[in-house]
């Protein structure tokens, strides 16, 4: 069953979200969690550690190393399982109840390229 469309937002609200292309450099297991892994992501001018709940979604989460994907980079840092997450992977499918896939550019672009 399709989910309802979320409430309408102003265009200015959308402009507050900073979505950038990053290259996934590494995927590390977070042993204290049955879902989370830690990604190290290159955004060109900076790197970030971002925690992602994909451990149960992929047989081998390290298969995404070297891939570019979209990330929200201006979320407040959040401490989970003794690690600090400095953003959010922008993936496709979780809210629709399917196995998530990476939201990726159609061809390689410079790391740090801004979406929108």
C-alpha cells in the first residue's frame, strides 16, 4: 500500500537541507549494534563518519566501498553506540518497505558536489 504524501513544505525549507555527493571510503562494523555500520565518506574538502543501519539489509555492507552516493551533511552530530554520526545517507526504499539502495549520481561527479 502506498504511503501518504508528507505535508507540504515551503521551498525555503527544502533549501535548508545540504545534500552532497560523497565517495564511501570504508565500512566498519559497529559491534555493539545489530544494525549499524560506520561509513567514512570523502566529500572532497572534508571527510565525515556517518552511521548507517544497513547491517541487516546487505549480506556484505563493504560492497559499497568506492561508490558515490548522496548524503545529508548538515544534520546535528548524533552519538550512537559510542560513535559520532555526522550526517545521513540519503538512500531509496526504506520508507517504502523494500531493501534500500544507494541514491547515486548517474555518472561520476567530483566528491562534494551539491545536489539540488
